[in-house]
C-alpha cells in the first residue's frame, strides 16, 4: 500500500512538473505568435537534430572538453538513454502488432510510437556526436521490449496501458535525475545547453504518454499494482545495467 501511494505521488509530481513546463512553453509560444504569424508551431530542441540545415554546427557535431569523471557520467547517461529509447520503440511495436485490428487503440499506440521513433533518431545522433560506446544489451532491449509490449497487450488493453504507465513513470524520474547529474557540465560549449533542452523535451513527451495511459484506464488493469511494480522494477534494473555495459 505504501509503495503504491509513493508511486502515485511520484507520478503526480512528475505530471505537475510537465504541465508547468508545457504551460510555460505555451505562454512563450503565444507571445511569439502575437508578434509574428510566420510560424504556427513552436520550435523543439530536438529539431536541431531532425530539421537542421547545418549538420556541422558545433552544437550538434562536437562534444565538450570535460574531465574524465564528467565524460564517464555523460557516456553512461547517453548510453542508457539510447538503450531506453530502443526498448520503448519495441514496446510500442509489440503493442501495435497486437492491436493492429483495433483502430482506436492502434492509433493511440501509433501516436506515442511516432514520438519514440523521433527520440531514438535523436539519441543515435547524440551517441555519435559525443562518441559514446553503445550498450552491448541493445539486442536484449529490443527483444525484451517487444515481449513486454506484446505480452501486456495480449493480457488486455488496460494492461498495455498499465505497462506504458509504469515504464513512463520510471523514465520520467530517470530524465529528471539525469538533468541534475549533468548540471556541472560546462555551459560554454554549445552542445551542453542543447542536450539539457533535448532531455527536458523527451521527459515531457514521456510524461505525456503516462497521462495518456492513465486517461485510458491503465489503473483498471487486473493486478495493476503488481504489474506496475514488476514492470517498474525491471526498468530500473535495465537502466543500471545499461549504464555499465
């Protein structure tokens, strides 16, 4: 009971942080729109990697000169982020395969999956930019992700949503912790402020997925608390393993 209450409290705090962040960005976008009608979409940090017209810009092509300790922390952070986005893509792939004939659920899964595809695209570029060794557990992340996604989807729609809720809760917390861990990286290198903004953007995306899962009755899944505990614990173990190998 205590563990469930703690998880619920954590989800509420993370969700509130995301909504405040989104509201702030929305206000900024509204202000900008009032002075210019040239753009109808806000600029995302990840656009620097997916829509850049200058792939040789220092912010997306170079890595900072940092201490060995800082380099080790950055390597671990990007290695686990890349692995996590691999797993997330395959979780949604598994769910999508099971719900291929359920139009409403299929479209819901597809919407979240499209964001995850963008995430892995950007993480792959960050891994190359900062010369990070990928995890040797990438194939395990793919297989485990697909089995988790398909397995919970086969249980029920609510179980699939509970899986998403549990995974995104852990990932949201992980990205928040990561932002604190990289605070001491030098701001004078253009890649560092951009990296922070990308992580903030991806955290907000993951927490939006969490909200979607809850709105779609994740907590009505049979044995919800047990399922959430198992999935969440598995995610935390995977994060620690991928940091190291």
